[in-house]
C-alpha cells in the first residue's frame, strides 16, 4: 500500500470514528468538545502516527514503553513541527518509570502507591538531568473486574491512592481510567466507574478526566461520562507485529 493510500484509509477511518463519537455525545446530551479522541498507535509504525498528526490528531497512546520511546523519537524526526501529546495507557512496571517520563505527557495506568512513587522519583531525576521540565499528568487505573492480571486499583481504594498521588511533587492527578470487563455488558461497569469518578472529584476537583471506552464500547462509555475514548482498531485496523 502506498503512503497516499494509507493516508486515505486512515482519514476515512478517522472520519467514521469522529462520527461515532459525535453521535454518542448527541445521544447522551453532551457537547462533542467534552470527549477527547486518543488514537492508540501500539504495534503500528511511526509513519501511521505521522499520518494521524497530518490529519490533526494530536493525542496518541501506547501500551509498551520499549515501543513507545523509539516511536516518539522517530515521529519527531518525521514531523519536526508536530506537537503530539503522548499517553502511556498500558500496564507499567516500576523499573520502566525513568524511561517513560522521557516521552510521556500522561500516564493513564497508575494503579499503586509504589508505581506513583517510582514515577515521582523518575521525574525528579529527569528534571535534575535537564531531560524534562513539565509535570507529569497521571490517571488512576481503576479495576472494574478485580482481575489482577489486567491491572487496576480496586474501586474501594481509589480514594487513598488519589490522596497519595496528590501529595507527590511533579505528578498531577487528572482523573480515572478503566477497561471494561471481558465478555460482559460494559454499561454497568461504566456506571460504577462514573460513580467513582464523581466521588474522586469531590475530594480532588481537578481530577476531571474519565478515560473509558475503546473501539467496541465507546458509545456506552460516553453515555456514562467518559471524557477520553482510546481507539486503535477502528482507526488503524487489526494489530500488526510490534515495532522492533
């Protein structure tokens, strides 16, 4: 496939996803501007990220640090004038914190005190080394199915984790993220998440983000207050092999 054909393919998919988001917002009685589209570029090449940037897509998400760091660097070379906002949305090991703070503007998958502490420590080191000056936005990943293999902080413990993050220098608590349970109607889970987000905002008024909904369930997520939908397959197609 030529670059122009791929651009046309992505442009068509982006328009279709935008239409779905707009329709879901209208059905929920919400302004379209309340919901941000996060394009998930995991396993796709930096050239696809560059085409998304050309089409005006500024929020890009990655699941693996070892893929994301090189991809962000390659995109800078391909599109020096682009200013994408990179989001870490996958499970993150504490030993990757130092690397992640070099490329990520936001980490959406913070699910423990130890990971939050590791990110704060890595951020201090990056600042001292002159590698970063901006704070790091973070979202707490909440568990909606209590499956430890999928990550996430149990909903009853979200408040205490939020209080801890709020006390760490350099980290900005922005809200919650979650993944719907597998093989079940996502609406009840998103309703629980919305209630948890409302509780969080009462004690942390700046934590206004709610990242929920992907290619297959963005409509019920928007109906329950999502402010960020994470879409990969519907934009870029079936997953390819991970970038080297």
